């Protein structure tokens, strides 16, 4: 990344900032390391605070059309309280811990669709301005990867993944949004199920797996969705027969058992009873054959944004207008 001047609240000729993240995907609940590289502008300044914002592009389905926006998932303070001399270079290394519920953006190196970024914010003389914006890649936890692979081994195929604004009732969700991974059933189940939507809600103690089945309508019954919640242990991931476990979950979901069911009503932060439906992200390309077995073998990824800045550009412009 090249140095980017902070021209807004800090004024022309102010400091510039470049945030460099450690290469490779991070993991939910894991460390994210890197360094913030500052270069002084035309005069000495005191840097009061350096913040990193974990931001995500999310969708919210309205009654008539789907809305997209940016949401801050977490804010980290990584430095501050020092003097930055004119045209001087200063580096601030950091290591922060990502939220356990951080969405997955890639699997076996293949982009899944969600867009996450780390935005750097400087505070100088009471003024705050946005600096660097860097794409963030997040891979799955071992249990998440094993469960997705099991879907593939059972004949299910990846369709798309997106982030929905709101909360899933009956779960321990902490973030303001959740990730839906949409999976198409094999031919043997296509007559009863349109698609399966999987949401992982990770925590230090384990993993909640919310599975929603969009059931087809039949001659004597109406189509409806069934939502079930299951749990998985992080530590048991290597020893678990995930094909058998996921198959048992799916049988319960498709049969409409109520043992582990949660309310199929998804509420947003205002509690208006918003309910998520099938994702509508554009599908443009399939994953190259042979990259990985399981669910990735049938993956069709959503369009990948060439520059993460493009994904957030409109949102930042609106914020700038409001601040002005």
C-alpha cells in the first residue's frame, strides 16, 4: 500500500498513514498483527490516538428492496500519546484479537463473498480522520471448515455467502450482523428442500450452528422454513465424524423436529422481526477444479470486489457529507 494523506479534518499537508497487515488469513477469535506506519506532514503534531476499525459490508432486506451499508464490528486502540515530528517516520506495531464471530471470507484460498476491511483512524488535536483501508481475509476455524467439508462430502454444493444486519434470536450472538452460507441440496433431497442456510456463531467455549432449511411446497402442505440450532466443540473437531454428525443434523432439520429448534424469526437491532430470505448476490465464477475436496468442489463464489476501497467508497462519501 502507498502512503495516503489525511486531507480531511487534519488539513492538507498533514500526516500520512499506511497500515500493513501480516500476510495470510486471520482466524475468528485469533490474533491480527501488523504495523501502522506514519509519516509526518508539514509541521509537528501530537497523535492522540490510533484506532483500527474492523468494518464489514452488510445487507439488510427491506420490504421492497435490499439495502447495503457498512457496519463497524469492533474498534481497537493500538497507540497514541506521542509527538510526530515534521516529515518524520514513526512505526506502531500491533496485535489485536478478532471477535470470535468474525465472518469467514475465504475457504481454501477461495473468496466466499463477504467483504471485510481494517480501517485506520488517527486522532490529532481532537480531530479524527480516516486513513488506510485494507482488505482483511479471514479463514474458518477447524470445526467450521470440517462442517463445511462434511456438507460437500454429503453432496451439498456451495451457493453463496453474505452478511445480514440483525440478530438471530435464541443464540449467543454478539455482533450486529451474522453470516449466512447458502448451500444447495443434492438431487436426492431437491424435491423437499430448496436450499440450506448455515450460520456459525463462534465463542470461546464452542460453536453454535444454526441451520435453516427452505422447504418446498407440496400438494397437501405449504412450503415453509425450519430453523434448528446445534452446538459443536472446538476441541472435539479432529476426533468427530463430521459426515455422520452433519447428516444427523440435516435429517432432523428436514424432518422438522422441534428438539433443537429456535424461533425462525430473525430480529434486527430494533426488534422489528426482520426475517432473512435467500441471498441475491451476483454469481460470476466457479472455483477451479481440484483446489479442494468437499463443499469447495461445487463452489460458485459471489463477485469479488477488485479494490476493497470501492466497496466502502460510497459509504465514506456519505459520512464525509454528514460530518461537513
